[in-house]
C-alpha cells in the first residue's frame, strides 16, 4: 500500500513540474553567452528600386548655377499634405534660398529624369553610388566644377504582421536596418508569438520569396540572408497553438481535446503503475 502511494505521489509531482515548466521557445538568442562573437551575413544596403522616391540636391560654390540642377517643388502639390511626409520632401537647394526640391520617383526600368542630364539609370545603386554617379556626370560634361551631391531615400518601409505589438507598414530612414531592429520598431513580438519560425517575404527578381528565421538561435539568425531588412519586406510572426485555440468554439476553456487527451494519458499511466505494483 505504501509503495502504491509513493508511486502515485511521484506521478502527481511529475505532472505538476511538467505543467509548471517554463516554455523554452520564448527567450531570444538562447545560444549566446557573455563574450560570444557572431559572424553576420554580408551587409545588404538599401538600393534604388522601381517606385522608390528619393531627393537629390546639388550644391556648388556657384549657387545660381547649382539651382539649375535642383528641381523646384510646386507649392500645394496635389496629394502633399502637411506633416512628416511633406516635410521630408522639402530640402533646401544648392542656392541656399527659400526654394525646395521635390522628390524623384524611380520608374519600372530603374531610371529617373534629372534636370539637364536627362534620363539616368540609378536602379540597383546605393545612395553613395547615386551621388558619385551624378557628380561624375556633372564634372565630365563640364556643367559644374565642384558639385556636392546629397541623396536621401524617402519613405522606405517594411510591413510587420501577426503576433507583434504594433503591426502595419513601418517607415524607416536608414541604409542598414537589421531584423532585430525592425522587430523593435514593430513593438516587439507578443508573448504568444512564435520566435522559432518568423517568416520574411521578399521580392527578388520579380518573384516573392519566403525565408524563415529563428530568433532563439543567434548563430543562424545573424547568418540569414534576410538579417538585413530591405524595403517592402514583409515580416510575419505566427501565433502559438494556445493563441490559435482561442479562435475556436471551445478555445477559451481548458477542457479542449488536447486537455482530455493529456488527462487520459496521465490516468492510464497511473493505472498501469498500480496494476504492476499489485501484481
């Protein structure tokens, strides 16, 4: 009799410890310890793509001459309102006056129409490469002797969906934004978001490609080709099974099929232990 009670007590304690065990897939970077060094994937800088908008401002010691290469913005342009977006469009021109320059939109071929220079191809170039290219064109064509070119991308964004605290389209203004920072901009994952299979959707060569990253495994995360976020990426965080069950008819009650299966398995184990002890 004492042996049966001991077995029953042991089984109950085991069940209690199992039920109270902390989840293992919540903590980020579980393989990182103090002093751990990680190798990241090659830096993927933001480059100009079709439909991107950017400002290009030409400066020179001759302000009047530089002004020719700065496209003036039209007052009260249709679709432009006050606020962060419109202020981002307004950049002082090379003449240092009160005029502003409007943004350029990259067409489907990766081209823009630049004052005097005409059609120039900037698709696939970084900000620095665009600035260097335009500077060389102005000097080689003997249009300006000492130009300084400022290039800024406007309203680059990614979309965060699923179990994040602030889902939606998120604008960023950095040349390098990694996925950790992107998730931070989205308010971090909710507690019920799955950290082991975060999906990143990216357009590559006209096709949507899906990648999967594990936020609990720093070694694989930092080597992922999507560690650095590109414009128009979609980051999707899947909810865990507990969250998914809340969408079902009996999801808000503990008496789910999985619950009854666990109880049945536990009772079967106890019965077998008692029978073995009796025999």
